[in-house]
C-alpha cells in the first residue's frame, strides 16, 4: 500500500488548518536555521581535518 498524492494533500490541508500558515512558516524557518547550524558544526568537527 503506497501513499498517493491525494493522501499527502489531505494531510497537508489538515496540518494547515490546525497550525495556520504563519505558524508553519515560523516552524519551517526555525527548522532551516537548526539544520544549517547542524551542518556547520559537522563541518567544523571533521575528524579528518588536521588541527
């Protein structure tokens, strides 16, 4: 059983109704900042890099 486009759209509409577009945008922005910081720290803590 695979997830179709219709099911994905229904879930997205429900999430939008529950949280509102402003809250989802804020969560997306926060998640993006966290992911960027995580990638930066991984790059800085590279064990192959000579110190």
